[in-house]
């Protein structure tokens, strides 16, 4: 075993121990089979890809150390069952995967998503005119991109989505990249004391749900909805449960722990004084913005991003107005989040009751 270095009588830790972010990335990356069990060769423009032993027609281009891989050679519209299994395996390991040159139809986009589970129909977001499963995310002169905050999707739901598959139809000439953050690596980068502090905590999550509901109702009115249709809508969404999710989430497939709070949805930590909650949340929110845990993807028409919403956060750069950016998204239904304490006890998300919301001063 190497002895600790000494300078002028001072005992130093190893270099990796002096940098917790580097240590977290090293620890996370060292167990990734996609990095270890592939052969490397060079392509044009100094792009390095890895060939996959079981799928010689596929190559992997890693764009972040622990997160983000482009799979070259796959066809979303005609993928085999074995390829689908591999795609999901790689998704679990790399948190977000990308494809290029997928000029598929809306029906093919939906069919690909369904191979990973039931698809979510968002109750409030604008829908595609012909396909309820597709959320059109279009930005232009009138609608400026608004997803430029680090977040996991739909955390206002009791069962947030497993993940989403975003397909670029039209992209700006410059800008419009999407950044992704590995929240499992971010958790690894926390101090032992911080991990001990936050393991088992829960937090109120709300935010866009009620605002989106009002916007959806306004769209119905603008589109000529009848009074009866508006009444049905009002009754259906009269009460939206406000979830209490674990601050640290255990992944149901990998068993990894990941930070599961973000600025867009997380309001306050339960059983913690408001000022202390704000300070702790600010610290945890900031972890997604650390470059060591990130990858950045530049879009072109036909590009696809498929992210694991349970382990990654994302941020869509809004740096291209007034140019157009047109994306179609399908989303795979998820499960109720939980935190496994390691002793067999499991802490599961639950709906906040009125007493808790009043106690934390969260609007009903």
C-alpha cells in the first residue's frame, strides 16, 4: 500500500481524496461496463467511438464520463428485441443515451417508446393534433424556451415518469443544446456527513401542476370547448395530490441512490425549519450544475435523447430566440419513488395532507 505523501511534515491524503468531485466521477465510472468492455477506434474529426461486442453494427460515442452516450447504427423504427434490451441496459448505466439521423414518423416514435413501457398522456401540456402520446415542445418568436432550469420531469406527480424520448424535428442554426446531470454521481460526491443527513428525508414537491391546469383550461376555451366539457375537466382535476418524495431516491433497477430534489418542483423539506430547509435545498440543487457530473448534447434534425428521469436532471439551454426549435416528446410512465434504508425498511412517497401543507405554508 502506498504511503501518504509528506511535505514539510504534513501528511496529505491521496490526490483523488482531496477532490471529492473527481473521486465521485472516478468511483462511478470505474464500474461502467460500457467503458470497460468495448474496443476503441477513431473516426473522422477526432471522434472516438466504442464497438459493442454483441452488436458489431453498433458503436458508442461517450460524451460525458459517467453520463451520456450516443449509440450509432441503431434504427428506432426497426430495432430488434435484443437491441431494445441493450438500449435499456445502457440507459440504466449512462443515464441518458442519444441517437442520430432518426427521421421516423410520429407513429414510429410512439411505437418505439411503447417498447419500454406504457406511455404517459400529460393532462395539461399542449398535445399533438393527431397523437395524444406526443407532447410538441416548440419554441419560436412567440414562445421562448422555458425549460432552462435544472429539473426532473413531472415531480408534481405521485408517480413521476420513468423517462422521456425527445426527437428533434427542427433546430436552430446555433444554440439550443440540452445539458444532463448524473444525480447518482452527484450523490456520491457529497460528504459522508451530508449523505447521513439527507438519507431518509422527504420533501414537498409541487409547482407547475396547477399553473399548467389553468393554461390547459384556457386553451380548451380558445378551442371552443362547451360548458359541459369544461365542467368535466374541472371536476376531474379539482384536486391534484401534492406528493412528498424522498430527498434521496433509490433506483428500482440499479439500486443506486441519487439526489431527488430540484429547483423547479421541490418546495420544502418535511420536519425541518424553513430557513434550514432552504439552505439545504440550495446546496442540493447546486449539485446538478457541477460540470464533472454533466454532459452536453448538440441537436440536429433527427437527433434523439432518451433520459432516465429517475437518475438524471436536464436543462434546455434557451439561447436561440427568435429562431425555431421543434421537438416531439413521448414519455414512459414511471413508478412511485422510494428510498431503501438498507436495513429492509423502505420509505415511499405519499400524498401530503392538508395539515402538513398548512404546517409548511404550502398553498393548498
